[in-house]
């Protein structure tokens, strides 16, 4: 769409329906209550449908500010945030080495912090009680320790922010662990400290530099964070009065309990709910092996690498998540187009025998590498004693082959990256320039950024100093020599991340979703430093982490803007949390690698420890170290050329809109990089059954509920999503230790039709070999 259009326009013919049974008295009461919350009462009285970022700022997120900046970072939030950072870091890094992957969600952390904070406030003595007693001298220390003091939303947000930093150094930790496992050497203390410091902080400066265009404007919503913001405000604010707030918290609690109890069914008792397909249920009756294989590959999708999951639906919320409820219609509509393309293209390249993959006997779905006869490729056969590529051995063994769908997935990634660059330049240019002009002239209208003007912003020189420290720390690690990465390649890695990051931030800020860039980092690293897998890993760590950290920091700075946490508090706490998490992550990873080295090197692992994730990353590094051979003109050349082709697509899109103005009236804005991203991203997803369900949830939430019940959507939708997410994640966390084997002993549920212990859980079964 053209830049003059409002972002996220309504669907064609989209008109707000009146709230059923609304009376003048009800409307007057809601109007008065909303006015107390800092919401747009006039729009609420008209049942305004949530369409744009301005709507979110005025109708969804309260502009209330608790005031005192000191409330954001007292002693209590520091202690709670530190402990939660250590907890989430230990859990996150332990599960890097586990057969069952578990992540600690922000909603889960919000609930833990809330219970702890309320207990701290209500179970400790208030300093006021000591007044006039012989213990009056303890009033000062008690106040410092926040004894008996209310637990506020700002310190709650900061505590959760600290804990969310646990993955900010993940890429560097993985690289060091791979070096110790597969390269049989440990980086010394200087390389470890300097390398992790640089990886952990290298992208922070970009969020500060581009904050005017990617954080402050109303259309930079960061939609996936709205369930968190809605939950935080529901727990702390008397939105629309105490009685209404009680209803909101009760509503969230009911959703949490129902979700946690329900999750026992699809996650443990009846895994068939992961993939419900009437077509799959009939597959056992099919006698022809070819027909049975086709049904499984097309309609199966509950098991990893089973099939495309067409008309296969998941009822397991851990895979659906609230993103289908929170992400805007504009993003989801483009994702749905991408999904339709995915089904068509994946089917065509597999059954059309693209790249000769099917003729070689390669599977339909797999991210592994193969020989030309369809057997598994042994990467160890082409490596020397230093685990660099031995080109003489490579000439004898031959190049690794990829499945056709993997090639398409890689190509879609590079297409999306190319399209990302030109789409932002063409379609977001005026919005970005307008944001800069409004900031310079002081004409911004967003109530949340106006509410932040009372707090001092972080000066650019502070971000500059941080960037310089991170750069020189990384430079020391590179000059020290153990990364095997040349200095010039290190600088290129940072520049690559610095170029891509602002584009990723611009798209993510406005859609709540982004374009994966990991493959690009590995590919360019392999071209620049061929034959050196470890150098490719470090190149990827720095270039990809620049992008990841820029988006992460911008995401939390937007939450700070909504909650009114001073930006300087956020800046300091994110640095502290990231460095603390990096130290904890390294210590735990080093302990596990030293203690479980043999089992982590075993391709099978056991039910407690597994090195599968690190093995896969190392295999990818070796393959990308062969980028010139694998992705050259005689190989899968489509992958690198996708950058140029993708860059050309948005200009073509713009020209078509100028030639055919009717394309601007589709009812949603076409986002080319988002379509391409979703056309190929699922090639690495493993299970496909959840895709159809996310479309259904998105249609119900964004097309029906948002339009038919706009008030309910504004007040309850994001809170419902947070409750469903939190309940399912609590249950999965408990099941991981209780029955999945994360604690050492697996206790599978007895086999029955809903829990198939042989074959695929959706009963789409391939013919016997």
C-alpha cells in the first residue's frame, strides 16, 4: 500500500457493530471509568475497532504513570531480578543440552515475580510501625529493603526485564560449547571474557540510535508484547475501578487455570490432539503404499518431518500461543498468503523432483545432509585434525546434498531479507521521516511518549561508549587468535548486522514479527572465510547477535514506554542483566560440557542429556564453510541469488500499485518480505499441524471478535492470550520434570488410540519399509 494510507487499515466493508444490550447508563459509566485510565473516552463510546498503533495507544494500553522514577529500581527489584535472571539462565542453558527443549516465558516470569513481590510487601514489617519505638533506628534500613512497601508495576517490569536477558548471549555460549566439544580445545579466559562481552552487548547501540523511528512512534506497537503489558497493568492498576480490575484479574486467573489443566490432554494424555485430521485417520485402511505415503506427506504433520499438515489441526496451545490473537490482521493476512504459497511450492518441488532430490531417495522433510545416493552424509569424513575442511577428502566424498524443501526454505529466507531492505525503503520511508521530523519539532501526539518526556532520555554518547567497549572487547578476542576469524571479517560481521538491524527493527516494530537473518550471516561468513567452520560460527555470533540484541532491546524499551519506566533505568538494568546472564550461562555450560562430554558427543544421547542442538549447529557451520561449493553456480545458486531477486520484488509491487490503483483497496497492506518469510520458514519447523490452527485462531480473533466485539477485544483479548500462554507453559514446565524425563526418569502415558506409541500420533502412517 502507499505511504499515505493509514497503517493496518480496516478490512473492506469493516464497520464496528454496536455492543449488544448497551444502555446510556452503561456507556456513561464506562466513559467515566475509561477517562480515569487515560483512555480515549469518545472513541470507546463509539465502539472503535482496534486497527492502528494509535488505537492501541488510546484504547488498549493505559497511559497511567505511577510517577517517582525511584519506584522502578529499588532494592527489591534488584534482588528479585537478579535471582530470576540466574534461575532463567540456568534453565535456559541446561535445556540447550537436553533432549526436551523448555523455555521460560515472560508470562511465567511475570507470575513468579508478582507472587514474590506481593509476599515481600505483605509479609515484611512496615517501617511506619517502628515509629516511636526503640527500634525506630531501623526505619531507614527497612525502607531501603522495601519492607512493607507496595509492590509496583515499574519494579515488577524491571525484575522481569532482568530475567528476560537470559538468552542475550546464547549465540556466544553455543559457539564456545561447540569449540570445546568438537574442536577439543577450550578458549582461554581472555577470549571467553572479551568474546562474550562483545557478543552480549554489540547490538545495544542500534536500538538507541534508531529509537526515534522504531520505538517512539505510535505505529511501532511491538504487538507480541501486548499480552505482557495487558497482564502487568491488570495486576497493578485499578483499571476502570477496583471492581473492574478484580474482574480482569479473575478473568486472567480462570484462563490460566483452565489452560493449565487442559494442557495435560494434548501434552501427555492424548497427543492425538496435536494433529487432528480425518484424512489421516483413514490412512491405515489404504492398501497402496504409494497412496499411503502421499497421504502422510501431504496431510500428516503432528510428528517432526512427517508431512505438510494440510487440513491437519492442532489443539495444543503450547504450539499456537497468543501470537495468533495479538499480532495484527495485517501481519497475519500476509502470513496466510505465505502459508498458501508454502503448501503449493513445497508440494511442487517434492513431487516435481526439484534438484533431483526425490530421485536420490532424499526424504521430503529433513534439515540433515545426504550423499547423492540418499544415505546420510558423514561430515567427519571431510574434516582434518583441526576440524577445518580437507578439500582433498571433499573431492573424494563429494558435496553434501540438501532436500528440495530445505533449499526452498533457504531461498525464501534470502528472498525475504532482500525484500525486507527494499520494502522498508519504499513503503516505510515517509513514516520514518515523519517520525524524525515530529521528534525534532516536538509535535508528537502519542500519549505514551508524551508521558515519558518527564524522564531524562539516554544520551547517544552513552550508547556510543557501550558500542566502543563491545567493539574493542571483540577486537581483543579476535587479535588473540583463538576465534580463527580475521580482524577484517570481524568488522564485516558487525557491519552486516548493523546494516540489517534497523530494517528488521522497523518491520518487527510495526508487525510484531520479523524476518530471519541467521542463514545470511552463516552464508556470508562461509564465503568470506571458507573452509573454517569455527570462524563461520564466530562470524554468525557477532553479525546475528547485533540484529537480535537490537530487536530485543527495542522491544523492552517499548514496554518501558507503555509502563512509563524511565529509559535510563531500562538501559542500566538491561546491561546488568545481560552481563549477569552471560556469566551464569557460561559457568553452567562449561560445567555440563566437562561433566557430560562423551554423552554430548554421542549422536543418540540419552533421556537426560543430548548434544543434538550443538551437533546440528556444528554441521551447519561445516556446510556453510563450503558456501562457494554448495551454493555456487554448480550448486544451489538460488539461495544467494535470492537476495537480489527479493530486493527487486517490492519495487515491482510498488509499480503494480501505481498502474493498478485497485490493488490498494484489498483491505490490508501487502508486505512482501512477510509473505516470503512465511512461504519458507516452516521448512525447518518439523511439525506442521499447528499452522492451520493458527490461521483459524487468527481469523476468529482479528476478523470476527475484533470487529463484532471491539470493547471486549480491547479489554480482554490480550489478557486472555496471556492467561492461555501462562497456563500451558506452567504445565509443560512441570511435565518436563515429572514425566518427560528431564529429571532423569521418563513416565510415558499408557498407549491408547489417543496416545499412539508407534507410528505418528495423528495416525498418518507411512508404509512399512
